[in-house]
C-alpha cells in the first residue's frame, strides 16, 4: 500500500538455539520493508540490529515512560484513609512515610511485582527468599503476580519453619497477592521500601521506573537494558545469582537504615527523566525523518544542526515491487526465495482486494491539526511541561531554556522601549 512503517521492539532474543534462529530469520523478513525501528533501550537496539541485520542509523532508542501523577509517593492526606476489609489492601502492612528515616530495627517491606515465569527469575526469588527471611528478621515481603511458578513459591513457603514465615505476633512476613490490576500497582508499591526484580532478561523494565517514582529503592539484576533505566543512587544492581541477590538486598537495607538515600526525592527525579511528552516528541521526530516532513513548530529547537537530520535515510525507500523483492531476496539463499514467493502472493491478494474493496470507499483519517507559530512561541516562553488551558505543554531542553530567557529578555527590552 506504499505506507511508511515504523516497528517498535520491546524484547530481547538469543542467537544460538533453533527457536531463536527461526525467530530472527522471520524478523529479518519482516524488517526488510520497514522504514525505521524504535527500541526501548540501547541493549535492545543492539540486539535487534544484530538479529535483523539492520543499519544502526535506522534504529532509534526511545524508552518507555510513566504518568507521574499515577505513581506518586504516599501523600500526607492518605495516611489515615480507611481501607475496606474485603480488598487486598487489608492484607498489607501499613504504608511508610518516605520522608521519615528508617531505624536499624524498623520493619522494611520488599515489594515484588512480576509475572511468575522462569524468564522473570522466579526460581531465583524462590531460592533467595528463605535466606533473606533468616538473615533479616525485620524484612517483610509483598509479592504480586501470577504464573505457572506460583505453586512452587507457595510450596516453598509452606515448607519453611513457622518462625521464619510469621512474626512473634502471628503476622505473615510474606504476603502473596496473586494477580493485580495495573491501577492497583501504585497502592501496593507505596507500602514498601524496596522493589526487588530478579528478571533473567529484560529490555527495559517499566516497573523499575514506576517503583522509583513511588519512592522505592530498587534492587535489580544487571541484565539486558536494566542498567540503563535508573541512576546508581536509586538502584543496587546484582548478578542473577542467589548469593548476589542476598548481598544486594543486604546492601540496600544498609543504605536505607544509614540514611544515605533520600527516597522522598526520587519522584521529582523520575518525573524529569521519563515523561510522555518527551517520548511523543521523539517519536514524532522519527515520523518526520522517514516521511521527509519538516518538524512541527513546537518541536523546533530541540536539535542543533549537527543532529537535525541524524538517522534520516540517504534516499527514500522505494515502494516499487521489484525493489521490494530485491530486499526480500537478500534475506538468505533459500529463505530469500521463499520470502519472495510469499510477497508475490501477498501482492496478488492486495490487488484483488483493491478491486473488491476499492480504497475510495475507505474512511481516511483526518490530518492532525497543526500548532500555530504564535502558540508554539507562547509554549516555549510559558510553563513548559504543564497543562495550560487544556493543552499539554512539552518539556524543554537546556538549549530551549536558554532561548526562552533570551526571548523574555528581548520582550522585556521591547516593553521598556514602548513605555519610554
């Protein structure tokens, strides 16, 4: 249909086993006609580039983001809110105040929010849990998630001595919530001090950003794109080994009790690092590059001349059938011929559909309204990153802030001249 296409990849795959080889060959087939690829981390970009034999300039890194207002630390007015005895919140320990320091003997709650699958490191969690419970009497666990290894986790807890699983007052030190909705994630996170992630493979790890936004310290395995997500003052990285997970949790507990970490500052830091307005701007730039369109007025000024056209293809990709077949033919000695046959059959079906359902009868999406120059200038001079008059403002860069100051100075100078 001669449409420009962008592919977004959120996953990591291997290269050695038969399943990965087949998946990578199919990925190369799918990517042969794609204009650009978006990956959520630099590790994901490297993995996708190697798997599909892509030009690195045709792959951009745009991470995920969170809605800061949906993942705020516990607010003062929430401390005394009553909770229903029927919901899952009644099973959880009371939420701590992130601004209050933690004493050496105070209870520390570790939150685990993950699907209970092998690739999420559930085996690692199950093996480390008894050691952590025995070494730290003040630790509490909240585990939310479901999966095939949930039964293994329950059996492990049932096999442990009662004094490890329960406190002296009879309260459970490990609470299994099962599956929870995404709207409930924040309510669970604010009841903890630490988030523990034992994933064996991860392209990004949005739950890490959500936890830090809620004011939690993060202990995560150093795999995939996880080291790129948060700075070291928010995270303790561990190897995917039982002993190192225990070591990392012990280190994080020590940082919390020694008052070396200001968890109450995490939310503002994360809010500036990950915002959907920034993600939308960067994604829009990818669309502008592959279509040859000029940047929108409210996107101008984010990139200087050196990076203005970075990633733009040297020449537009041809949509002619023969050129497309040449790209598919280059996917392999035998696979290339098979892919060409598939594309020819697909093209014939497309021609048939053009006759049966002509494109004149298809509804066309209306063009997105453009932002006037005056409104763009007002956005740059005004409060960037806030919602004003129902319009979502964009977060500015350092260069934009300097330019806004210049605009304000020029405006002030002009205003003084008029009054004189």
